[in-house]
């Protein structure tokens, strides 16, 4: 398959055998991708899926939105890595991951808004939607045994970092009726920049981000400050690598994260509920550039 060509979609009513045949036909087992590119693509799938699911299912009656989005994120995670592990085709992986997520979202949305369902007052479960989407996107496909140890061992920590991060975002984004949606172009640009730089940093030094998601009390963070934490950790990691061409040592993780946490706490007046503080021209970023010098000095 040409890298610039979108895969031809198999019939939604096709058999499991037809779906497997389609995946096998589109496989590029001799075309390896860099881990950095895979991580960034995986993160993009999570970002897009998270916002689409949250916005579409937020106000559905008879549905626990947080639980539904968590299950949808799990769906994205599983479909993405199973398809990529099987095919080594990143475009095919994105195509089937996106289709599975759309099927899942539509299943839950239609089951809560269809007039017959509302009259019967009975609704399929979130798990039913998950199983439906899995069946239609990967069928009975499972990971290749010979690749499980080599590939999945390398990306298991990446998956843990991103899944934990999105679980927190799910608990903090659009959880109150008066919360505003992040839908404008500035937000999209800001999050795209964050995703790109963070993917690079996670690839080089996943341990720092693992420390962030496992050792901090998330209750002390707002939605904005939680994303700011990852942005500043990314900045430290990438700056350190440019100077030393090596990741941070494990003994410095706590020092870095404590420095970032103290900075965020000391500059709360510069942070609001928007993502403006993540933009390069914001006053907070100029203030951070001075603090970063101190943090980097402490690491040397």
C-alpha cells in the first residue's frame, strides 16, 4: 500500500475472515517505524478520540460519561497496538482505530437517543458497545506471540503513561455543566505542539513521565495545571538531552518534578481555566525560562 493512500474500507457487514484478510493485505511487516513516530501517532489517536467522545457523550441521559470515555480510551489503546503489532502499518492502524472508536461512540449515542430505546427504557451497556466496536475493528485478531515480548515490552511504559494521563484528564475535563469546551483553533495548536514535544521526550526518557503519573497527588492539580506539569517536564527533559545527549538519571526525577510543582504553586495567579499559559508568548512561559535555568543548574 502506498504511504499516502488511505486503506479501502472493508464492508461493515463482512465476516471476521474478510476483516482478517483485509488487514493481512494491508500489512507492511518489512517496513519498521521509529518508536517516536509510533508514540506520537498513538498519542494523537488518544487526543482526538478523547475530545470527540467527551463532547458527543457528555450530556447523554442514562450514561456514565466518565466511565464511557475511560472504556473508549481503553478501546483505542487495545485496537491501536494490536493492529500495529500485527501489520506494522501505521496508516492502517489509525484507520481501524478511528473506525472502532467511531463505532463505539455511535453505538452508545444511538442506543441512548433512539426513540424505541427511550420508550422501552432499556439500554445496552458500555461493555456491549466496547465488544461491538472490537468485533467490527479487529474481529478475533490477537497479538502475534513472536512479537509480544520484543515490541510490547518496549511500549508498555509509554502506554501506561498516556493512559494514566488521559484518565486524569477525563476526571477533570467537562465534568461540570458550566465548563466550556476546548474547541477553538488556539487550543488545537497548543495541544498539537504539546503532543509533538512530549512524544519526543517520552521516547527519550519515559521514566520521568512515569514518575509524574505515579507519584503525584492529582487532587492538587486543576486540568490546566496538570497539562502544564507535562509541558514543563517535557521542556526540562528535551533541554537536558540537547546538552548532554542522554536522558535524565532516575535519581533526578524527584528533583525535577518538585521544582516544577513548586513553580506552579508559586505562579497560580498567572494560570486560569484556559490553556493560554501553555502558549509560548504567555507571561508564565517567560517566568519559567528563568526558573528552568535554576532547575537545570541543580541537575548539573
